[in-house]
C-alpha cells in the first residue's frame, strides 16, 4: 500500500511539473490568439478579459494588408526552403566525409566546426557584411545561399555533427560490401548512406527551415529593403501599417492588430509542424537531438 501511494505521489508530481511547463509555453500563444480577435472596444473594456464580445476578423484583414502577406509569404518560403535544402545537402556530405574517411587534422576540423556554432552571430556579422559588400552581394539572395552552399549556413555545425554521429554509428561493412560489388564512394553515399539517414535528413530540413524563417538580425542587415520576408515585415509592422493605411491611421493601430500580424507570421510554421508532426518526432528520437 505504501509503495502504491509513493508511486501515485510520484506520478502526481510529474503531472504537476508537466502542467506547469505546458502553462509557461502555452499561455503566451493562447493570449496572442485570443487577443487578436478583440475589437478596440473590448481592449478598453476592463470587464472583457479572455472571451471577446465579438470576433473582430477585421484585425486580420488589416494585418494581412499591412504585411503584404502574399508577397512576403512567397519571399519567406523561397528564402527559407532553398537554403534549408542546400544546407542539408552540404551538411550530409561534410558529415559523411568526416565519419567515413581518415585524413590529417580531422579532429581539429571537428573542433573548428563546433567553434563556429559556439560563436554568437553578432561577432561574425561585421566581417560577413564587409565580405559580401566588397563583392556587391548585399541586398541579394546570395547572402543567404552562399553560406549554406559552403557549410556556413544558420547553425550548420549542428547538422554536420548530427550526420557525423549517424554515419559513424552504422558498420563500415556495408560500405565495404558495396565496394566489392563495384560501387564508388559517391554511389555508396547516395544509395546506401543517405537512405539510412532519413531521420537526420528530416530533422536537418525542418530545423533549417525554421531557423531561416525566423532569422531577422542577419537578414535585416544584409537584405536591406530589397528582400522583405514575413518576420522582417512584422519587425517594422507599425511603419508598414502607416505606409498602407496612411499616416493618419497610425492612431488606429492597437494591440489586437499587432497580435493578428504575429499570428499570420507564425501560421505557416504551425501548419508545417501539424503536417510533419510524426516525422518530426521520429527524426528527433532517431537522431538523439532533443531540441535547440
């Protein structure tokens, strides 16, 4: 009886901790969604807290127009999906090379790759901007694509290490058997290694896409005003709102309209997670990565 009581008490403690953690994560999201439907009258009415008197869908219309959603969404999709694909391809090649081949200074190279992840983006931003400015590449998509192609995309070190860990784990006998059958190194990589690394590939693609989608610091500096993604538009939402609806409309913008814009900017990521939820969880379990 005592053991059963201790077991139930332990379960209760775990549930309380999980509920607390869930509350901390979910409260801001619920607050954002609920308040995005508030009208101006509900916002100023202290008696209205969680349930609006009416659903004010006009907030989303105004936010949609202010964000220039269709164009910004298309630009965000291109500037996130393309470098995510490139980064995944390069990370898989680098990880495979580090895991399956012996060459001088390999351990030093692994340490340098890890250091690139530990260094804050702000430290590398000035020399990177100077480099791209010298070659007249600022305010172009190449500032996003070239680092991904050369293994220096957003948090590339994570994905290189994920692939390195996976390719180091399966037996080399598979590669040797393929070599006996006449397969070259590239064919082994494409036909044997990559199909086995499905979990690492899904994880790399999803995380890369989210990283590039949410990135605003580097993009805002390198893109300038030439390329405007949804997060960048949201960052200057008030200015965009004034530009669309006129300077006189600045006084009409309220918290609900701003929150509606935030909802629209994260909606594609929510849909992405809902569609690939099973693959996302399976890839994390297979790769051993618990989050970033």
